[in-house]
C-alpha cells in the first residue's frame, strides 16, 4: 500500500483534514462521508471510534465482516457498513444481508446475484460501480470505456440502480487524473455519489467531488496482515 503522503493520523486529524479540504474546495463537509476502513482490526480498535461518533465503517472481506460486525451492530444501532473489496457472486447473499453499501459492483454476473438477493431479502444496499480507471489487468472494475453501457445494463438488464462510482487509482500514479475521470463518468451518467480517496490521497479527492472517502491506516495505524 501507499505510504501516506501526509502525516495525517488519527480520526480527529482525518476529520480536520476533510474539513480543511472542503473549505478550500468551497464544499460543505456534511457532503463527505468518512468511511473508517477497519479491515484486519478487531472490535477493541473499533469501539473507541464508535464512542467518538464514527458511524460508517468499511470492510473488504465478507467472511471477516460477518464474524466481526453483527455483535457491534447489536450494541450500536445506526452504524453503516460498507463493502469496499472485490465481491464474488456466491457471496452476494451474505453481502446484501450485512452491508448498507457495496462499492465494488463490476460485472453482470454479480448484478444478477445482487438483484436476486435484493428481491429475496427485501434489502437494497446502496450500489457503487467500481471503475478501473488505470486499466490495470490485475485490478477489478469496469474499464472507463465500458462504464456507460455497464450502468445502463445494471438498470435495464437487472433493475439495479447504481448510485455512484468508486475508483482506486494505480499506486504509482498521481491520483488526480483518476479522480477527474471518475467524476466525469459519474456526471455524464447522472450519478451523484463518488467513492474515492484513501489515506494517502483523500484530500486530493475532495475537490473532485468525493462524497465518500475510504480511510484505513490514517485512522487505525498500519495493517500488519
Ligand atoms: C484498504 C482499503 C482502503 C483503505 O486504505 P488505506 O490506505 O489504509 O486508507 C480503501 N479502499 C479500499 C478499496 C481498500 O481495500
């Protein structure tokens, strides 16, 4: 993973940096949801953040989230859980049951599985289509040139409403052009939400319109697994 370009650490510092970036961009900070990415960290690390008022959390594995979150959710009503990692179609059932938002919708087979579970469970997590803005072969996501058709296919083929887009810029490139491209694709498709920006680059994503920033290590410290 990237080393943070800045020395922003701790949730208070991250919140302050979001507020500063919003002020610089002329945006209202209430338009940016901070998702605390808690993957690999246990309840003992998460509880103090909930006590500090944090409500939105992100995980990248269904199995890990399923083991960790139901007890926390039972103790703390009103939490918002975001799936930010790649999702296998055979995990759609568990994902729809557990998560309030899924940021990694990127192929028709997954859309089909999600649509089926939405209907069966009467639950509709907020959906983001993941865009592979760098066209990286090893990375998930829809290629930018296929994004418009994919969004239409989600809607017309599966009855799924895509609320926004998510991107993870290539680790070795400046993130700004990737945020700009993602914002442009969202705008021309009438999508309002943008999930972009991680520990190393969330202040850069805010002027491009990020509505959800996914911040892990700057809040929790570095991951050892
Ligand atoms: C782990 C992860 C993050 C958070 O990364 P940090 O660099 O620790 O902030 C954000 N988005 C996705 C998709 C991730 O997997």
